[in-house]
C-alpha cells in the first residue's frame, strides 16, 4: 500500500558502542594471574582520570570535571523584543486539508 515501508520496525536494533563500553567497565578487573581485583573497570578509570587531574593541576580540566559531576550553574535569561520592548508572539493555526 502507498506510504507503507517494507521495513516496519526500522533498522535492526543493536547495542551502541557506549553500551558495550559501559558493560565492559562494569565488570570486575582481573590481575595478571586471572584473580579478581576488588575494583571494576569504571572505578579504575575514575581513579586514573582523577590521578591525571591532580598531577597536571590543570584548572580547565578540574572545572570541566566539576561541571560533569554537578552540572552547569543555572543562568538567568531575559528575552525582550526590538529595542528592549515587549516580546510579541504570533500564534498561527495550521489546518490540514483532508484528501478524499
């Protein structure tokens, strides 16, 4: 029929690279002998990132990390129209034509 795709469900769903990496990072690490270490890959990655931040003492990296952890500070925004006048909003209605 017209307008119906042959692929109703769309593209085959598969895991994203991010999902695969997170799954690997959530696993416990193993030492050289195959013995489990009491730390996940994600915990190890976090420790390495923090170590790099502290060693470099780079304020930009520290600020970026802080924003990722706590989010950006709220900003107050003010919107005005032309020459700081009131903002005019025009509402336009759209009516679809029915095809018979």
